[in-house]
């Protein structure tokens, strides 16, 4: 049994990871700032549901190193899964300091806290955004990642380098997970799959950048959770893994799958490329398959209906606690 401290536990991935770890028998405690980058109400609902699973999510800032140390010590933590961050590409163009605070200052604080406890192993969220202008497809962990296209990607790359330095200096075991466009129930309203669903549902037009000529390696949350737990279990000395579906799809095809699931037609608005975006993401997962036995199994055609089912229930069921519980039970069954 591991004793896992999850930062960003009221976030999308942290929430699912916490439930899966708890249900397989690990002790889990979380931390989250409940900031208003997107609906704090959604984060609070996740927190309430986690409490029902026996998981406490403490309200606090990862920049507060003494708080992190206190939690690690008091709870006898053996593994830290650091998922708290300022996410999102577009927001980084207008709010660069949010990324410096959470992703640089916050990451340093997590490293400093972990460093005080020689038995701790750190697994943390990096991102496919580190690949930036990389043209080689699929993206391999061996590829160069020194040409980010936005500050978010730059901070995630900085995290990998900071972690490497702490491993080198202090022997801290560190594992970076480069997640590729994660989607699913209880997802993030700021991400395209969610905001597209919302707008199609409300009969509003959706904007497709680069005239819709983009490809994304959409990865279902259950596969991401399995890969993350495998990385925690491996507890490598210093590694970087891609966690992606390895099956990129055209944005226009993605919209069709969403339309079919919502049973509504989308009103499409074609626009030029957005600054900071990349045309394609595609994970090379050879290393993750080999060392983590990572086998993503949920196709877009299976995963999107799961998301849409949850999305429709949530939109029709805001504030109804009992239905939220029922939704949790339905949507976490697949994690077991
Ligand atoms: N979802 C994806 O597609 C994706 C892709 C690549 C990388 N990632 C990374 O995975 C991690 C989890 O992503 P997510 O999709 O669950 O995002 P999320 O925004 O839902 O979760 C992050 C959580 O961290 C919390 N947080 C932010 N700043 C904090 C601080 N200073 N102290 C404490 N908590 C703080 C937020 O309140 C939020 O609940 C992030 O590091 C993100 O950058 C996600």
C-alpha cells in the first residue's frame, strides 16, 4: 500500500487518479487551491465526491513549502503525484504570470518539499506542449524539445529540467508524464472538446482554427490514470514518458464524433491559425509500452459518448447532489 499525496486533486486528472488509487487500496490525500481559472464549483463538487471516497482534499497553495512538508510528514507520504498547475495554452498569452507562479515557483516548492524526505518518489505532469515546433511525427521522448510555441509549454519543459537537476543533486526519484489532450467525464470546461460540446448543445457556432486542419492525439482519462499509476508504481530514478493515445484524429472528424454523440449538428466557423497553437500532436508511446506496460485502449468513438453522457447529465442536473453521486458511481466504474 502506497501513501500518495496528489497536488491538484480537485482538478480533472487529479480527481480521477485519486479515486483509482484509493480504490486499489492506496492511502490518498490531496491539495488544491480551488482557483477560478475555471468553475470553482466544479472543483468543489469533485472535492465533495472525493470525501465520500475517503479522500480529503486540503485547500492550499503548492507555493507554501512548509504546508507541503507538514502534510507529507503528518500523513507518512511515500509518493507525490504533482498535478497542480496553471494549464491551458490560450490563457498563457494573456496571463503569463499565472504560469510563473504555479508552474515555476510552485514546482520549485514541490521539489524543495520532496527533497526533505529521502524516501519520497515524485511523479509529475508534463505536457505534449513541450514538443513545440518539433516536426518529427510521432513525437518521441528522444526528440528535441527546446522550441516551445507558448509559455505554458516552456514552463513544462522547465519543470523537466528542474526535476533533472534535483535528481542529479539530491538523488530525488523523478518521473515526468507528458500527457496528450486528455478528455472524459468530469473534464475541464476550458478545453476545446468541452467548450465545443457546450456550444453545439446551446446551438452556438464553434471556431475551428487553421481552417480546421489540425490533428490531436485525444487520450481518454481512464488510460491516462492507468499510465500514471504504472509510473507511480515503477518509481523510476529519472525518466520522461509520453502518455498519449497514439491515434491522432483530424479536428473535423472529432467534431463529427461529438455531433453524433450529442445528436446535434455543429455550426462551424473557420479561422486562421491561433498564435501559440501547433498543427498536430501524436505520441510515440514505445517507451511507455515497454516500461509501463501502457496500452491505451479507449478509442475516440468509445470515449466521447462517455463524456457526452456525463456532460448532458451535468447540464441538466446542476446542484442536484444525489444525481452527482449517481454520476460518479457510473463514471468511475470503468476505473476499477
Ligand atoms: N488535461 C490535459 O489534457 C493535460 C494535458 C497535458 C498536461 N496536463 C497537465 O496535467 C495536470 C493536471 O491537468 P488537469 O487537466 O487535471 O488540470 P486542472 O486545471 O483540472 O487541474 C489542476 C488543478 O490544480 C489546481 N491548482 C492550480 N494552481 C495551484 C496552486 N498554486 N496550488 C494548488 N493547486 C493549484 C487547480 O485549482 C486545479 O484544480 C496539469 O499539470 C496540466 O498542466 C493536462
